[in-house]
C-alpha cells in the first residue's frame, strides 16, 4: 500500500473554507432525492426545488470532512478521453483535485487519459495483464459495462459503497441498478440527465440563406426533412446528411420507419449494441433486423442515398459527423443527445445550429450505465477507490475542476454560467472536458449558451421522461464470446453499408442469414430467458 503521511491535519473550519474557495462562483444543484421504485416503473419522483437543493448540498458534503486523514492512499485511474487532453494539462487538473481529495477522502489519484480509439484495447490488455488499476472509466466496445461484466473484470462494490459512499448511493437511487447484476453493484453510473432525444442537427446559416429555418423548426415528418435535404443538395455544395458508419444511431433502441415523426418506434434494446435485440414492452424479445419498421427505416435511408442526400463515404469514415460539419462537408446529421444540444454542437462544429426534435428516447439501463466508473478486479486499493468516487460525485469543486478546469485560467463565471476567459477558445484552452461522462452532472456549472438554471431544467426534463419497464435489467453476455465475435464480424461486413443506404434487397437478405448463422437466434433466446427471469424475480 502506497501511502504518504500528512505533515499537518487540517481543521474542519479550514477545510470548509478551502472547499468554498474552490467552488467560488458555482451554483451547484444538490444531490436530488432518490428515484422511487413503483409497480409501473414510473419516472423518478419529483426532487427538491432549487432553493431546497442548495440546502441539501450543504448537508451532503462528504462525511470525511468531519474527520482527519493522517495517511493518503495512492490510487491508479484510467479514463477515456474524447477531448484529446494534453498530458501536462490533465496532470495539472488532477493535481488540483488531489489537493482536495487528500483532505476530504485521504486519497491521491494518478490519472491516465487514453483516447477512444485505443481505450477498449488498452483496458483489456491492462486488466488481463493484472495491472493494479483501482478505477476505470466505463467506455465503449469491450470497455463497456456489459462486456467487462461478461469477462468477470469488475469488482463487486456493493458493500464498499454502503460503507464509503452512502451519499452517492442516496442520490443515484434506483439508477444504480443499471450497474448491477443479480442485486450486486459493479459500477457507478454518471449522474446526469438520462433523458435523451433524437435530433436533426442542421447548420443555421445554411437554413437562413435558403429561407428554410422556420420550415426546419416546424417539420413533423421525414418527408419534410427530405424536402429540406433536396434544396440543400440543389442549391449548395454541401452534402445534406452524413454519419460515421450509420445515419441513425442504430446501436440504440430507435427505429424510424418513415412518415411522421410520431411513428417512431422507441424501445429498450437491453444494452445490445449489435442491432440484434428488439423488445415490445410486454416482456417479449425478438430479432430486430426482421422487424418491419426496421426494414422500412433502412429503405428510407437507401432512398436518401439514391437521391444524393447521403455523404458517400459515410459507410467507411471514422470521422464524427460534427467533424465533417466543421470541415464544411455536411449540412446536417442525425444524433441522439440531451437538452442543451444546440450549445454543445455549436462548440463541436463551429457553426450555430438548429436542432429540431425527432423523437424522445426512453430512460433505460443502457442509457444510464453508458460511461461512469468502476473498480476492476485487479484493484489493490478498492476502499480508497470508493472514497475517491464518493468525493468526486458529491463535491461541486471537484466536479467543476474535472469538467471545466481551473476557474480564472480555463474558465470564468458570469451570472452563474461558465465561459472561456477573454482571448481563450476551445482550441487554445488548457483543459476543457465533457460534463456527462463521469461524476455528478447536476453539480457542474452550466456552460455558455445555457442559462444559470440549466441544471434545474435538466432535472425537470429527467423527471418527465418516459422510463423503460426494464430499467435495472442488465443482461449478461457470459458464455457468448464466440457468438459475439461472429456477430461483430457480420456487422463489420454488412451493417455500415446497410445503415448508410448502400445496399440491395439481396444484400439485406444475406445480412439476415449471416447473422442467424453467427448465432443471432441463440443470442436473442439468451436475452429472452434472462429478461423473463428478471421480470419474475422483480415482479415487473
């Protein structure tokens, strides 16, 4: 155990002053009331009003602030980095965080940031090699919660959370079930607005130039959207729409069979990222590629491709649609996001955008346990890891440090909203992170373009969201390694082209047959068996 003896023990009064200074300018939301489980799997109960939230935060500061830590435990942390954070800048922010957590949790973190392209592979190699990692960020692919559970690489942290993170458990409430298997907890989801929607993200300057802005904001069908694409294709040099190996986010539970936006089919895909699982809300699991609505959606995309609306390299590019928009290639993309998408996409693309909503998503386990933190089985300091997680999730100073950086250097605060300092932008700032991947989103200052009460609005949006009847169910893929590898191989071969409209009916028939040959029906049957058992055990 690597520990360092503190030279002095900070008094409670000094500690309170330090935390207040670090959070200067912040107007954090409190840890909201835990969602209440009901027979109808209703949305979480209403939380405290903003004034009550502020009082709750003060009362919910980490319990360790009332005791002194004469020893500091070092932990090793690896996190996925979508922003390309320079090593020295990441180290700078972590050092500032350590000044707090050494005193409030008795923990000093050593954080390594790894880009998304390398992260899943690196996590696998480090865990299989027995490296003593204490916290890992839940990510994508083989670093996602379901994959790590299937490989028995995550530690059961149920009892540790009860002892060292009761505050975090209190505000996560039933959402912690999304990171649970058979009643035991294996991860901590980010506490954020899980209520997402599907949007058409379109450049406002182009819409304004063509006189289509009002039409875009009032459209109600895919025919309306296609009509806008037609004018963009005819009157500009931009490609109307594009993606990265898919036009719609087919890894989620959304199907758009054309026609009115109201006809969208929104369902819980039970965490399946291979486009195989469809559920009907009545406990039945079926093979998604044979659903009539799914077939119609692909046919609609194919019509767009044939009309010249779809970016020709969508099936092969790894570039995110935001990158292609910023490069002056795309006019629009179809994306899933949370409220506040306009400011986020303006920052990502460099253009002011309008984002008409196509459909609202459900709150389901896969939307909750996407990202977040976990303790791997190789951890040498699991108790310290949980203490650090609890400090991070409950302290607004830490939340803002790890999102926007150091106040006065990486951001400034005006009227309760963070923005870049004068002369600094997204390209020159030292540190600037996402607010939704880890920790407590509701304790982070809103970013420029949003109002000071944005987090309260987000909480209200979450409270009004439709919740999946299967929230809390987490399927295990244990024993299906060969099937999953085969399904991946089939998807690599067929799905990018199909999901971008570049296919024939014969291609689609071959795709379905190949999936079944790879074991898709056994995969579906496993999900059905597990879901049925879960529903019986929980009385759902």
